[in-house]
């Protein structure tokens, strides 16, 4: 019985360690997701709307 209890304690310890590692990984993933959101917001703030124009329109803006 002592061997079974020791194994149970070992398994519980391994489960706690695995949970802590998973939590750390999720924390990093959440941080990265936040960084991506900030980068996307920064890009959105600096992007000027672009749309297609005709060749004639482009020629109208040419300079000599």
C-alpha cells in the first residue's frame, strides 16, 4: 500500500508541475496575443486608405 501511495503522490506532483507549465505557456501566449493586437492597432493607425484608380486618373496627376 505504501508503494501505491508513493506513486499517487508522485503522479499528483507531476500533475501539478504539468499544470504550472501549461499555465506559464498560456501566459506567454496571452502576452504575445496582446502584443499582436497592439501592433495591429499601430499599423491601423498609420495606414492610409488605398484604393484602385484608373490609368486616366493617374495620368491627370503627372507632372512634366
